[in-house]
């Protein structure tokens, strides 16, 4: 079988990896360089964690996601991951941590509730004022995102059954007949076409533009005093839901940056736009929460602001669906897709090859199997 994959972010490359290792011929088309610095996948790190509110279906998939990454590590010859554990906090009446704990208890992955007076003893870098509930789970950590994409592209480039087309924008796709047309007017045909175009998917498939919305997101990288960086280099990831802002913190493990981001979606912006137009002013609610949550934050200094683009659905569920006789749309999105990259690619390849029921696959990818919501 021959497959064409449009888009060389983590989803496109993972699908190409899974198809190629099963012996199929794959062509990958990427509009920019490979890897593309504008892609959502290109950042120091992305988180993988079990807590998922009451989206139990996705929480169930995390163990499978870890197993798929282990398969990829074996092929890449390196493990691009650091374990951190996961600290989930809520305040101001929010209940995300409690809902996560209840969901994980139901599937046999219990979190540990921490007394608020225990929190500063166990994690002295945390100010517990404003925190109403705290939960800890040993699992979870950082996937070194851009290093994974670079290594995966390099690995695919060594395979005789993979052809990578960097700097080759696709201007049209025909998912009924399995064809793509590049901006230069060249047509390519295959048995199956997978569109994994990230924030640009609505331009190739206008019928999905209202459903899959580009969302400009800003994250902040910090310079820390030496003693703080040393402490945080062994620290946990933090998911803090206070009701006013959804904060996630990624500690600087293995020499990577110290990152804090806001999980509230902007649902606006042009993915072709500047990645250098972020300002500290637009991050003020996030920085204010950092100041109240993190001891010594007044000594932290903003190192850089990074703009990236997610693709967001109203229900924050993935869209991996068969479209036309020979096509698939692949948009595991809404800011929580990277952790499932290896798994989504592996399973889509299995479904394509085995001709498993597309509707069942779409439901599985949407996290609806065994979900409580």
C-alpha cells in the first residue's frame, strides 16, 4: 500500500512512522522546513499525565500512550522523556482536581489527596494560600517535543520506503480518489491520504473550518536564580485550576526551559502570523497567579515569550475520521494532543491497514470509550 501524509508535525510523522514500520510506502508533505518551526509540535516540551477531569476515556488511554512511546523510543534509539509526577491543584471553587481524582479512582489509578498543611512541606516552592484541594500522582512527565520531532524526521529519512517532501505546500486534496496537488501544480496519488495539517487544516478542508479552530496561545519561559532552578529541576509538573486562570507549569528537567502556560483558549489568530508579537501585558493574569502560587517568583525573570497555535474543538475532543473513500482527517488537538502522538499514529495505521471500522476508530480517538462525560 502507498500512503500520503499531509503535515509533518507529531501526528503526521507518527502516522508515517507506524505505516512505514509495517512495510508500507509513505510520502510526507510539509509546507515548510522539516521540522517546521511554526508547527504546534515545536516547543521544548509537552506534558503527559493521567489526570483529565472527568474525561475518563482519555485518562484510560494514557497507559497505552506510554506503551506507544516506548515502541517509538526503541526505533529512535533514545528516550526523549523525563518523569516528574503530577501535582493537581484547585481553588476559588474550581473542581478539576477533584473530578480528576474521582475518574482515576474509578479506573484503578488513584491519586493521593494532600492536606493543605502538608503541601508546603512536601513541595516548599509552592505557596498553598488560595489552594483548596491538592492531589498527587507519581505518574506523568515531560515529552521533549521538538527533539522528538527532529529525531523522528531523521529516522524516517533513513527508511527506503519513506519520502519526505519539505518545503512543499499542498494546495488541494481529493480524499475521494486519494490525490493531493502541490502548490507547484504537481499531482500525487496514493491508496490513502491522511491530512494532519494542524492549525492549517481548515484551509485544505474548508468544511472543517468552523469545527477545527486555530487558537493562538502564548507560553512564558523564565530565567530562575540558580538555587531555584536547582530545586525546580527535580520538581513536579503542576496543573493549577483556580477558576480565574488555568495554569500549567513545566519544570526545567534535563536542561530544558522553565515554562508556564495558560490553558484557556484564545480561539483566534492566523497560524501564518508572527510568533514574536506576544507581550507580557497579555500574560498578566497568568503572571499574577504565578506570583501568588510560587515562592520567590519576584526573583524570576521572563526569558522569552513563545507563541504557538493549537487547533481547538468545542468539546476539546480529537477528530480522527475517515473522509471520502481514500481519506482520513487527523486532528488530535485542543492543546492536549502531543502526549498521544505515538499512540494516535500507531492506531490510525492499524485501522487503515486492517480496515477496522472507521466510526469505531473515530469514537476511540475522541476519548468516548468508557468516558463519564
